[in-house]
C-alpha cells in the first residue's frame, strides 16, 4: 500500500494456494507473535477473493485470535507492518481481490458484546462494533488519492453475503472494503 519504514520484520509462509501468512513479533510490555493471514474465500467477479485476517498467534494451538488487545504501545508499527504485506500479497497472487472486514462488524460479535456490555449501549448501536474496519477506512480516506494511482477500492455497508458493492467514497461508513490492483 505505502512503503512504511518503521515496521517489524515479517516471515512469509505460503500454505497451499489458498493461504498466505506473515508472522512477526510485536515488542513492548510483552513479546507477542502476530500473524497477517490472507485466505482464499471464493471467486468473485472472475477473480480469486482473499480475506485479510490479523491477530495474535497462539504457538501451542496454532490459532489466530483477533479478540485480544495487547496494549503493547506499538499499534502504529503493527498497523504499518500489516499494510506493508498487502503489496506482497498482490505480488504472490496477481489478479486478485482483497477483502477487509472487521470481525467486530459481524452480528455474532455484536450479539456477544451486548450480552456482556460494559459501555451500557442500551437499545442503540453497539459502541464496540466496527472499530477494526474503521481503522482501515481511515487509512484509505487519508491516502485515497495516492493509493488510487495503484489500487481500485470498492465499499459495502453490509457484512457477509449481503454485500452491495460500490466504488469507494471517502468518508462513507463501509463495513467491507475491497481492494484490486490496477493493471496487475
């Protein structure tokens, strides 16, 4: 996406043709193994669609959890490290579509959050929902003109299979963002 300099070193692993992972170590109060995971979902508009996943990696179980807040005080470095893997995904797979959604935008997350709500949301919108995708949207909004020289962005207000896509509009509250490289 952009070539950030203050990033962690990543280790790349291809697992079959439908999964690409990048591992790195977040250093702070705790050392935490993080993983950026790009997984094939399905063909969409004649191209392979890959989902962006990111979280803490559990060495014992091999599971990835995006529910933890590590508070390692390195959030910009971690975010920039994640973004620096995007061009490598397109280099590895070519003419694909990348999908970014926040797991905190899904109905299951919102239902579970409401069951143990600490923010007293009441009947209104869940205050914890959509935080993850908002981070990605804010980045795209901030650098939209520059990024649009290399990438095409689409957005959807839906999550899951009920997505109606449109060309990305800065400032709009999308819950799904699709990214395609121009002239792959």
